[in-house]
C-alpha cells in the first residue's frame, strides 16, 4: 500500500518540549510469540508499513494479544511515548448515533478500509520515535500504527474532510468502516461510484474481501 499522499494527511506526534526519552528494557517472549512477531513484522515490512532502524532514541516493546481464533495480534507498548504527547481534541463519532442514521435506507453497501490506519504516513521526523525491539532486530513504523495517541483523531479528520460532501447525505463513516446508504437501487449505484471516486482521489485502498461484487 503506497498510502494517502502526505499533502492530504500525515500523523505527527507533537511531543512536549523537555520530555525525557524513554527506552524500555527488552521483555522476553515465549517461542510461539516470537514466531508470531517475526511473521507479522515480515508482512508489514513487505507492505512498506515499517522498516528496520539502526539508530533510535525512543524504544518500545511488542505486546502479543490472543485473538478469538487463537492466532496472535501484535501491538506495541507505546504508553511512555503517549504520555509525552498532548491529547488531540478532535471529536470522534458516536457509534450509536451512526447506527441510527442508517435507519430508513433500504439499500446499504458496507466497505472496509484495508488497514486504514496503516494507509496514513508518519511524519518523517517522527518515524524513529515509534521504534520497537524484536528478538533480533529493531524496527519503526513509516505508516501510522494502532496504539499511538491521537491516531484515531488523525484518521477521523482524514475521512471527515475527504467525504464531507457525502457524510449524512449518502454515507456514514465510523473508524475504518464506510456505509453507503441510499433510498433506491438506482441511487445506490450512483452513490457507490461517488464514494469510489473519492477513495481513488485520496489513494485509499479497501479490504478486497469486503468489496461489493456483481
């Protein structure tokens, strides 16, 4: 994924001046977790979402979370980095209100932005602050990862700006879920075309498993 162009959006940390750098001590991982970390890192490096780092200031540890299917999800413990970043007050949508706004529309199309956060680039000067340590190599994110403070606000601001002409009229957006809503079959086709035009303009990709066909 090449990601959304920087002139449209990028994620900045805005670390408070004078905050001390924190290098977390490396935490040992069980063999199965190390294997899962290695596999996930390889996929993200291949996708251009993270890269190897040789010099770094901040350092965090990966945290493995068991998913419902017994596979592992890799997160990074950014608690120390997040403490150094002021909170972005950009308002996030209320899920219940978004669900209610779909009522009365018989035609709906659900879209899933593929790894939506990972399609937003980190500011160049902030990339190496997201550094974390694995069993052998140190990596950082070149695209915005989950778990960073204000990442949700950065993403929501992007979709609010990109789809401002549609939100409320024929589209609702909640995190990386997009729902097109239309009163007639003819209009749902036009609304899907309008949505895909905007997605192409900002170079945002969808999860191919959830793209409508037919």
